[in-house]
């Protein structure tokens, strides 16, 4: 499942503004890389994005915005 499918709807509710911007950037960057014709490890990219989003959610729960 693509990251864009994983982080839609209710799963985006816990994201702050910075995380939303990061996710929007990552979605655009994924599309750019997929369309570039260059080799691209989409699974590794999505895993890295998910790790960052998990950390951003944890920080938001701690009161950081």
C-alpha cells in the first residue's frame, strides 16, 4: 500500500501543520521520482517517511508542535 493511501482520512488527524507539509512534500517527491525514469526504491522511501511521521506524532503527543 502506498504511503498516500496509508495517511489519508483519520490517520492524518494527529498530524500537526509541519507534518502535513512534510507529507505533502513526500507525496510530490515520490511522484517526481517515480516519473523520473531513474531507479527508485519506493518501499524504502515509504518506510523512511513513516518513521519520520511516527516521530512527529510522538512529539505532537508530548506537546511539541
